[in-house]
């Protein structure tokens, strides 16, 4: 948000003033119309931090809350429910087949001794946790340009786990860094999924090339955030520490 504010301040043409003047009554009307989002977020995160259910169970709770909200708003039609179930089956099937391939790949890698050799090779370069994380981050950024997020996790994490264990890296810290790296991959050309989602949502009103070029500043901010997460592990471990307690 700071980057957007700074760019629009330096170059006002990026965010020209709206034609209709701002009105507080309209603002509150629009704000009330989005109440399901904070309810859903607070319901899931509040339950996790409150100790009512685990992060895994939170997925089911979130789905139940979403269905309840849709039913309350009378938008849960038979067609909408059928579409949601169909999309869930497609997504789950894709993940299932990716998992099968990843299990076979991991078994092959284990028999070949590549994970152990990779761990020894990285530790030979340095046993410093920061340097190892930086090397893995560079690998993820490169692979994230051509591999989708789920495939990237399934292919790399089983191989990298021995490296992390040998270097005594905090896996919660690495997990949060991994999430940020996957987010960078989602907006990195040429196969960043979010780029194509945005292009489809705009119904062709903006060229895909322009969307890709417009992500430069956002990728730069993501990389800056990544550097901070690596340099200061406490940023990543602050909130999880409350769950451990």
C-alpha cells in the first residue's frame, strides 16, 4: 500500500480523481455489504488462535461458515452449490494426481541419494542458515516462473527437507518464507497464475502484456518483504509463538 501511495503521489496520472465526489453514506453502505469477509476471516483465525480447532480443521470450519453466509444471504442456490462442488472435485483431483507424481518422484530421489547429496553440497558451501535459505529462495524464484505453486511444493520440499534438518532450520520460519516465495511465483511471468486470473476477470480490457509489466513494482515489494523475513526471523515467528503458548 505504501508503494502504491508513493507511486500515485509521484505520478498522479496512475490514479486520476474519480468523477463522483466522496460521500460517507455511500461509504458505509458499501462497507456493510462486505461484512461476510471479516466474519469469515475472524471466525477462522479467531478459532485457530483461540485454540478451538487446529489449522487443518480450520479449512472445514471456513467452508461451513462460507456455506452458512451464502445461505443467510439467500445466494446458496442449487446451481451455485453444484458449481462449487464441481470446481472442488476438479481442483482436488488435480492435486491428487500431482501428489501421486510427487510421491513417485520423491521415492526415486530417495533411492538415488540426491537429497543427501544436495544436503551435503549445500552444507559444503556454508552451514549458515541464512545463506542456505537464500540459496533455496533463489531456486524457488527461478522455478516459480515455470512451475505452479502446488507442483513446486510437491517436487522440492521433500528434497529440501534433509537440507533444512541438517542445518537445524526452524521449519515454521522456512514455511512462512516458502509461502512468500510461492506468492511471488503467482505474479511472476510467464506462468504466474494470478496474472491470467486478473486478465480473465478484466475480460480482455487490459492486455496480458500490460498486466505482466505492471507487476514489476509489486514483485520488487515482495522481494523486499522476503529479504526482511529472511534477515529477521522474529517477524515470521511472532504470531506462531502465540499458538505454541
